C-alpha cells in the first residue's frame, strides 16, 4: 500500500478527533480493504475458498470489530449467493459448502468496521472461477488426504433422520471426520474407566464422540484414562484455526468409518452380529451415520486400504489390535471398541470391559460441511 502523511489538528475540545482546513476532504478513518485471495481472475477455486480481505487499517488505531464478506455472480452484486453478515472482525473467512457450484464465475468483496461503528467502503470486487469438479469428501478414494491437522476419513451425516432413538444426541450434523496423526495415538494402556463403571449417561451415542468426550471430561475424574489422554492432546497439540472441533475420542460409528476407509490389513473381516444394551443388536460394520451409509461387512468388504502409509507397518497405520470408541454399551461395565488387526476378529465391534489395558486410543476431530 502507498503511504500517506496526515498532519492531524486536534479540535479545540481536545477529543482527539481531527479537523481539516476548508477545501480538504476528510479521510476515511477505516481504510478500504485491499483483497488478497482469491486474487482477481483466479481460476480452479474449490467449493470452500478462504477469502482474505487483506490488512485492516484504522487511521486512529481503533479496534477491528466487524467484517462482512459477500460473493455474487455479478460485479454489481445484485445476485448475491453468499453473505457472511456482520461477523466478528477478521481478515479471512471460509465460504461454507453448499453455496458455490462448479465451473462458475463469481465476484467477492469485503468491508471492515471499527469499534465505533465506522465502516470502510466495500473493497473492489475480485473475480474468480470455480474448478470443474469440487473435492468429494464422501469418496472413499479421498480418505487419507491431509486435512485439518490430520487425515480425512470420510463424512458423518446424521441430519437426515438416521439417529438411533436411544441416542443421547438427537440433533444431527454433517461433517468431515479427521483422524489425528499416529504420533497422537496413546499406544496400549490407557483404560476407558479404571473403575469399570456401568452406564455413563451422555455416552450412549453411536455418532457423537465429541459430545461424549466432553461429557466425560467434565467429570474431572482421572479414572477415565483414555479421555484424559484427549485432554492432554488438546493442550499439547492445539487444532488448526479452521472452524472445526477440538480433538476427541470417536464414537463407535466414527471409529467404524476409520476401519472401513483405512483398513490396515488384507485379512478377512469379522461378520457376526453383536448385541449389547446400547444400541442393541447390530450387524458388524453396519453404519447408519456415515455418508454413504455403511452396509454390514462381508469377509472381503471392506478391503485393505491402498494407501501405503495406512497399511500395517506404515507410518500412519492403525497397527494395534483394538481401539476404544467413546460409546458406552450400557452393560456390565462395557464400552464399544473395534478390532483392527486382531487375528480372526478384524473389524470386529465388541463390548470390552472398560478397565482393559490392551486397547489403544486415537483422537479425531470434525469440520462441519
């Protein structure tokens, strides 16, 4: 930005507000933003671009209080397809999914507002063109893609009436599920509950591991060792500033999706039916929470992942016999786990005593779609 010297004359009342000699136009106190990205005439832009409005400038040092980002299909902004509304002062903003379509020209702009309610002009409108094909979060072929401090697993979608009637959480969400790097895994040892207590209300959920984890952590009870590991990870490995959740222990349907899309071995899958009080009888691998919905396993479906890093022995592989979910089975001190490389039980979903120390834990997080 070019620099301008301004000699300010304080008014007689000493308020600090500037006065200008006759004939000299008053300068705007919040300068018009100069957009950065997407740059003007940018191409191949994805479905959820980050709009970067550039640096906020106030001539008098006022705090950046409000921003407003808009996207339209015309430069005059008569056909606005996305409007952030007035949001907390920020120089960047992600366009949510579902607003842009492929192979389309768009224009975007932004204005800033200071703590006194003084607005800048809207920035110049920058044009961009979306890519011919957006990234498909639901495609199993995209599992393992680096995302959000970890790796994409797939999509959980409980908006469309797929939540079990017994589930503690009946308000659904659609989100990309992200699994943490292997470096954040516990290894064997930490127990779900070293006291092996039965029936944790708030953890009867097939899909909402985030709420289940927070419910347990709110107890501030170190007997929940696997969950205390999550607390530690939240402190030592903060998540990216991308609007997503914190780390948590996956619920059973979230853990199933990990096995389905990132299965570490080529061995046959466990296919029996297992029954516990919550959620009742379940065919192994059946997943009503995922998009696409998961059918019960056959001996050969799912197959081993093609990603070398996630195959057994790879840098990111799930290479322990069993992994905890955050789902309580509501029976005899059992919580749901899933076997990943346990001989003859690959992919098996079982109720395991919560004080078992032969189980690992690996955090996940989510980004709403």
